[in-house]
C-alpha cells in the first residue's frame, strides 16, 4: 500500500516517514510522470533535512546542490534533458552517488546503468482526484 497525500501538512509527514523508511540509502530515485509532484516531494524532503537554500528543479542545470543547517550537502538531479549516460558521467554523477550525501534523482531511468547497488526508489503518481500516491522500494546490495 502506498502513502497518499492531499495537502502540504500531509506532504511534510510523508517526507518524514520516507526519510525514516529510506535511511541507510543516500541515493533516491524519483519516478513519475511530468507534473506528478516529484520536485514538490523533494522540496518537502529537503525541508525535513534542514536545507536552508531555496529548492527548485534543476531542469536546466541538471544538478543543484543544497546545504543543510549543519553544513551537509544534498544533491538534486534532473536527468530529463540528458541525451545519454555519457553526459551523466561527464558531470560526475558516480562521484556524487559515492559521496555519502543525499542524492535525489528525477528521471533516473535515463541513467539506469549508473544506479548504485543501494538505492531508495520512490514512485509518485497523480490520482484523478488530485491526491498523490507514493510507492516506495528499498534496494540493498
């Protein structure tokens, strides 16, 4: 059974629950159609992690780096515009994945062969009612 959310209060609770369930995995793969709410969920996760910088989709830059109150980095990738996995390698995606910091990846199917052995997969779906459902799966090596 997936998590359901309708409003911002539920979103923040879902983010806290996901962080609890996904602990141990630093690379999170966000799947879902355009407009499903992936970036919105990532913003809530960043709030829960104490990110102090503005969180926005890295559509044009491919990657954004955010900083938490404690000085930790959180990386947010949008792989939608990558033409191939070589471009991901050129930006050093494997080094980010190996950094030990949270890496939130939108459109991960574009870099599937580069996924690390341990990741937390999050599927966001927009329901016809306007609610969002979140399915998740933790993959450990």
